[in-house]
C-alpha cells in the first residue's frame, strides 16, 4: 500500500472585497460631479476667440459652387452662400470655364423665384457649359 503524502500547508490569502458604505460612495460621486463642473467652467472661460481668416482674392462676393449641371436644359445647380436676385451680374469661373452673365432665370424645386436666400439650393439657367466645382461670384 502506497504511502500518502502530506501536502504542505500554505496560507491562502483570501481576497476580501471591501465595500464602502453607501454614504461615502454618494459623497464621492457628488464630489466628482462638482470637480467636473468646475473644470468645464475653467476650460470654457479660457478658450480664445476665433480669428477671421482673410479671404482669397475674388472670393469676397462668392455666391456658391456648382454642384451639378444639366446639359439638355443648360441649367446649373448651386448652393447659395449669399443672396442672389434675378438681374444680378455673375461670373462663373473654373478650371476650363470663365464667363460673365446676367441672372435671367432661377428655380427652386421647379418653381421660378426672384430672390434666392443664403442656404437655398437653386437651379440657375447658364449661357454655356459649367462643371462641378466651378465658383460663382457676384460682380
């Protein structure tokens, strides 16, 4: 009969989870929130004012940029960055495009308009072919 070996006794360390009382936990949460609020106030006050960048030459009266062109009806689609009225003189300039014309017809959703406001996406009748990305400026 084989001899039984005795296992050496080791002191096993038990991990004891220490729970904090509910009152202390609540106090810490409240303190963290107060610190976050104070930090936000300090950082918000220290932000410098934004500097205005100088505009490139010829962009002082930039009306918009051509986003699409319909060749059959010779109409360009552009998003207005400035107000544009019927009868205004505009210049369309791009990589291969450069012409001036008077605004004769504008539409929004196939409805003729007299004045386009900032942010409107308008259809504009053009004299010659334009390409996506061409700049439209007021003269």
